[in-house]
């Protein structure tokens, strides 16, 4: 035994005497050619020394490095810490790995994403704002804006995580980019177990996060949260060792499940959110992520509202519209089955998605056009056919034509024309959402075209009463809710009948008007600068202009008349206008109807004239079922975007089954019996 100890000591001594192996600092990109808006992945190795926490990677224009002093670099076009973002804790910098520059990534400096076309180099450097930045390693040159054969590489898509909840027979896909928390449904009966799915990517704070359930009327939107109604650690209860906190998983709140808080189980009836947060003792920090609003009890009353919003000045007296069965034009739905060659299909979707992204980036107006095309197509069931003889569909030929080359190339490979149109709407939302950075996934395919549905050639009649032709610009006539002559209750009933939407979902999908603009040459409405000040961004500006928030008062909307005498074939129109910071904004009666109770034959005339005013002593009543949700969305961009994504997904699946009979990491085929 003594000899063994001596031998070990000699070996350890020799190891101490050996010189320390150090890595040579290195940096490289995965490719030498990247299309515009395609992820740029950079691999690196950094010697483990005292400078590791201050090391970062910058992307530079190659000509900015020519002749520059390698001990003092210029400002980078984009940069991230070695831990992956500009805001992650550099103390967690790894000594080797990769970082990604892409859309919705936390990066910055001289440019914003996407990078301009040109020649670039990646540089491994170190230092902070007040230091010089020496070039520790420089990559070979690479080009942005070139064409490669692998532009559709699925690696450009953000990684996602699938978590299974066996007892609910549910899988939930969550992004690995940002902290995410979710509940599987919007209402739980009294004493029903509430499973909460989480994915915490803030690994530098892995020991301190926990999950709280909060009554929505106690969440005032400030930086600090109140004490939770119920809470648990990520490791599953209130007493487990936080060193065992997983980065993702499920915690359950229910009878005999270890949790604490200001309430005891079962929770009182009301509306709640689950919040992934951090802190201890008397400190309750702002949440890393929040779930949708869910209700406990009263599950037959529809989707819950957020209790944080101010109550309307008067309680709505309009009877709630209960979601009805699909419109008679929608055939019974079928089931969803896994698609063969799911991996290949995911690659195909990624390819088509990339093409649509590139097309969308060529014109900011395409965002609104793609969303409008999907909405009009999905009335009566999504079928890739729009009756272009119908006056209200004027203007939709543009997005149909823009998408036609993509449809021609890929519709025979497993995606239908209808799938591609719906994907275009999803991509439009994803491209236009640049502030909260939520993802808009797409993994359900198999939607039929009207040619397939009406294989006997009988496509019904078009708006002129003539036999309709089954194609992209044809198909059966489907009436729409009008932007000027339909009142509040008509809009509510139409959306319930067509999509099964309640007031919240209707309000959310109407938020699509936060992007796009109107031209009188189409339908007679003129609004070239859109509904809000950021008509090219998917945000909550539309709702802010309607009701205001803590930073912005509601706009002073006034109805004006356009006779359109200079536009043959265009009817005279009434619309609302407001001057906001020198910009002329426009709302239609259908927008105003969300926050003012417009009643046909009373204050809404057949001509579209509204006989009451938006504000003042002659103001229309604000007694509408939509107002609480408009107020909620005006206060919180994030709440709106999550609810909009849910409503959009329901809309583009209209007429098809939404069962979760296949794994979420697969592409699923929707079968419909039209």
C-alpha cells in the first residue's frame, strides 16, 4: 500500500512538472457563402486564461480589417459573447463551441440583422467598452448575399424541444432560444391538476428560478411580482434541492402536491397565469416567461380574459356568442396522421419557408397581403382558392401571383397550394414580429385545394352567380364580414360561425391590422400609412391607437366620407381617420366596432355612416365584448403576440382536425372530408 501511495505521488509530481497544454485561439465559419438573412454559425476555441470572461466574437466587414491595427480593432458590425448573446453572463463563457448570428438573436452594434451583402470575417477578441480590442484569431473571409446549393439547410431553423404530458395525451413544442412556460389548455375545472411545462434557457440562473401561479388581477405589470398564489421549485416541490433544478420539464399543481403560496389548494375560481421567475425571500423579480391566461372553474364560459386590464366603464350587456359548429360550407373534419419521411418533409418546409422569407423581405406590404390572403381563403375552410370575381377579394391576386412560382415548384412534393398559402401567413407574421421574438412554427400539412375537394369539377357558383372554376383565383363564393356596414354583434357572430372564435380570439386575429395598408384603388378605402405608426411591424400599436395605454392616449378618431368619384367602380366609403404625430392613420368601422358598440339600423347606417362619435358627449357606447381584450393587448405586446399566434394557428387549420395524434417533432398530415 505504501508503494502504491509513493507511485501515485511520483506520478502527480511529474504531472505538475509537465508544461500546461494550451489551446491555440482559433475561429472559423461553417461555410464561406451565406444567403441574406441566413444564420451564420461561427466555431471557436479560446485558451482558458484570465481573459476568457471578457472574450467575445465580432463580425467585421473584411475591408475594415485591411491595414487595421490587430491590437485595436474597429467597431464590429455584429457581436455576441462566447456564451451566445450580448446579454448572457460572460462568466459562463465556454472555451470552445459555436455561436450563431441570425434573426431574432440578441446581437448588435453597427448593423442590425440581416447583414448587408458583402465580404466579412469573424474575429475572436476580448475587452469591454473602455478597452482596446486585440484580434486573438481571425476567420477566413466569407460572403453574405451569395447563392449556395444548401441555402435551405434546416440548421438555419431555431432548435426546438418537445415535452410530452402523458396523462393529457399532449405534446408541446417550445423554443430553446428563450425561456418558455405553458399550460396545455385555457381552462381547468375545480380541483383539476394543473401541469405546467417549462424550458429555462437562463442557465446562469438555474439554481434560483421557480414557477408561480398568479391571479391575473394581482399582476399589475410592474417590474416586481407579488407573492404567488401557489409556487414550486423547478425540481418539483418547495423543499427539493435547487441544485437539482432541471432546465426543462413539467411541474404539477394539484391535490397532495407539495406547493405553497398565498392560497391553498384548490385554487379559487378565477383567471391565472403561470410564471417562470426567479428570486427568493422577500424578493420576487419580474418573470422570465409567462403562460397564457387560464381559468379555474366555469370552463363553459369561453376563453378567459386577463384580469390585469382595467374594467370597461360599463359592463357589457351583449350576450356572449358561444363557439358554434363549423359553417355548413366546411365539411366534417378528419384525423391527423404522421407524414411519411417526416425528416424530409421538415427539410422541404424549411426550404419553402426560406423562399417565402426572401420574397417577403422584398416588400414590406407583402406581410399584410399574405395574412389577408390566408384569412379570406380560410372562410368556409382553407382550400387554396379565392373567388376573384368577388369585389371584397380585390387586391388578393398580387399575393397569389407572388406565391405561384413557389407553388409550381413545390406543390407536387408534399405541400399543397393551400399549405404554401398558410405557410406564407405564418412566415409573414414571423418576419414582421421583431420586438418580442416569439417563433411562429409550421408543422401541419395536407390541406386540400378546391380542385381536390371538388374532383367532379362542380365548384359551385362564384359571386356573379356563374359556375365557378376550381383554381387559385376561382372557387365557390364565400361572403365576408364587411369593413363598413357590419356592426359589433355581426362581427362577433361571423367569427364564431366561421372559425369558432370567441371574443378574445376575434380581437387577437383583428390585430393583423397592425401590419399592412389600404389603397382606395382596391376596395375604396384609403389608408396608405396603415392602421398604426408601425405598419410594417407586428406589434400592439393597433390596439394602442384604439384605447391607449400608460404611455399613449387613444387617438382622436373622426369619421370621414370618401366619394371615390375619381375611381370608377369603387363605391363611396365612410372610414375613420386620425392625425397621430403628423401621420394620417385609418381605421374601418369594423376596427372601431371592437371598442364602440356599433349597431346596424341604430347608430350604423346602411351607407356605413356612424351617427355617434368616437369620443365626446355624443360618443358611441363602449359596451362591447372585445374591449377588455383590446385593453389587455394595448398594455402588453407579448400577451397579444402569444394570443395572435394561437388564433392564427386555429385560422389556418379551419376545417381540419387539431388532435395531437402524432409527435410534435414530426410533420403531421391533416385529413379532411370536404
